[in-house]
C-alpha cells in the first residue's frame, strides 16, 4: 500500500478545513516525508484537545485518538513534550468554537 508523505497529507487536510471555513495553520513543520502529525483543536474558550494518529497492529486500521484534553496551556505542554523527543513532528492548530476538526471524515485516517 502506498503511503502519502506527511507534507502532502497536511496540505490536503488544510485544504479540506478551508472548504468548511475552519481556520487552521501549521504550528510546527515536521519532516516532509515521514513526520508524524499532531492536530490541536483550539475551541477558543481556553480549552483544547490534541489528537495523534494511532495504528492498530491487529487490524491495520488507523484512527485518531486524544493525546491530551483540557486547559489549552496543559495541552500545549503535552505537545511540547512530544516535540522534545520527536523533532520531525508536525503540529497543526485548528481553531473552531464548534469543536470541528474533520479527523473522523473519510480519507483523513
């Protein structure tokens, strides 16, 4: 199975968010080819959720799971810890008061 580069996936994700008029931007530019991606959902009320992609070895399925949730400062600390041991990590921040991130849509797993 062919895998998309991280950079391609990020650009496609940002384009999909723009189609739904959901603001998002790259906070940290990771490795273009194989960097992992974290998505921070900022609900603009002082809270946030960070999502990371998980891989189920038994089924081969990929899904997005919560890495951290709560006050934005605590979520930012969790993301900083991840970046401290993975300098190739991409971080995308999505800002949406309704809590939309689109990660559960087809094609984004």
